[in-house]
C-alpha cells in the first residue's frame, strides 16, 4: 500500500515557488493563502489542485480552513509561512511598524488550530532584530514547539543567487524528544550543495527555454539609459561609468562608497562566474540593482530572473510586466524550498 504524501499548507504563498519546492520534497500541499490578485492567478495556473484562499490572511479563519480540509488537529505535517518581509528588510530604513509587519504573528492562530508536526518560516534576516520575532518564538514555545533559527544563503543550497534569509524550523516537543542533539547539524547538512553560477544558470536556460516564451522580455529603456548600459563593461557597475554617464546622485554617493552605507548596486552587471545578486521586486530594472545581463546591453528578462529563483523554464505567470517582476522577486526560490522541506520532512519522519 502506497503511503500518502504528508500534507502541507502554504501561507503567504505568492506565485507558488515554495509550494512547488515542497511538492518536489514529497509533500502534498493541501491549501494555500495569497491575497495578491495576480499572484493568486499565477498560483492557480500552476497548482490547480491546491485549495487556494485569495483573501487577506486576517480574514481566513484557521478553524474554517481546517474544517474545509477535513483535517484533524495534529494531522498537518508542515505549516510553511513567508509573511511580507519588506518592513524588516535592510532597505526599510528602520520603518518596521504597520499592520503588514504584524502578519508574522498571525501565524500563531493557524498553529494553535492545526497543531502541525512542523513549521517552516522564511523571511529576511532583519526580522531577528524586531521584537515581533521574540514574541513569535515565545508563543511557539508556549504552545509546545521546539524552535531553531538559521541564517541561510540560498547560494549554499544550489540556488544561482546570493539571497540571505532567516529560516525558522519548529517541531512539536514530542517529536523533538525523539531527535538527537544533532538537530541543528541535520539542517545544516543541506548547506553543502554545489554552488551554481549565474553564467551556468543562463546557459541552462538557453538550452531549455521554449520558443515564444512570454517571459522572454526585458524592461525597455530610453536612449540615455541605453547608452549608460552600453558603457558598463563586463563585470562592471556604475562606478565603471565615464563622467558623461554619471548621474548627479552617483557623484554624491561616490564619496561615501567606502562607508558601506551607500546603495552601490545600481547599474551593475550580473557576474557570470558567481551567483547572481538577490532578486528583488525590481529584479529586471537596471537602475535598482545589479540587474544588467552579464554581456548583453540590456536588463535581465523576466525569465532570466525567474531562472535565478530556480523556477522551471515553463512556469507560467499572470499579470502585467511590473506585477510579474514583483512576483518573481517576492518568491521563495524553488530549490531552497525543496531542500529545506526535505530536511524538515526527514526530521519529522525520524521523530
């Protein structure tokens, strides 16, 4: 008799990158919650079998969802959550107040209702500095969960992108008691994946991309920006530009480049011999980061950015250009979700 796949729920699912990764890890994703209309459409297009609730998570009752799934408490194997992280980002300038940041605590009511065997939380490292993080861990411990947090670079998990993330893994106390003290090492074992460079990822894409791919488009630029891009050499950035192409703001920031406080990444080329930079919500916009193709005089295409997030070459997206760019930047890299999901599943199966 074939054992059914362990069930999982994906809160704040976005376009479905984590859902795909969890599927590849062996989970059956039973439900997801995502209220961005375009991301929800993308999710349904690629994961039609999953029950998706497209309301604000605060409008979704945990009990109602559990009953709709006909799931007993303790039956859920994994609750995954990636709440909005912009407020905790290093780019937020300390502005971490607001209802969206409180969503990280909304996870608790789903934990209380479902009593999942394990929990996987992904967010930016800045969340650790926010008082909500300690409140989250304290509440999980109070419910009966054993928690560990890790700082992970997606590049160490075989993702062709430097993407630092905070990962929280929690398991029920009863499961933890069955595990050895190597709990931490077991998670860290997955960090030995082979480093994949941006150049290798782009070469793989060139050999596997389908003709007429609607994501094979890049952001169009005016003549001034086009000339600026053409003036940037391979492996160069805006500091490589001649004075005729320097912006006034570039000149002001140049004086503080060595302090580490200036935004130095704009108008940079992706370097082929190393993982790409973090794909942000503006990951194909040259003015917003090192998002220029390694050797072509243009920004990254949407498909190239999705490839750096390890989406399959045939993964489909819904929405306009800006929306798709945002969905890609907000996604959990598929490969990272697969490896983390596999590691947690291994812990649960041993407990």
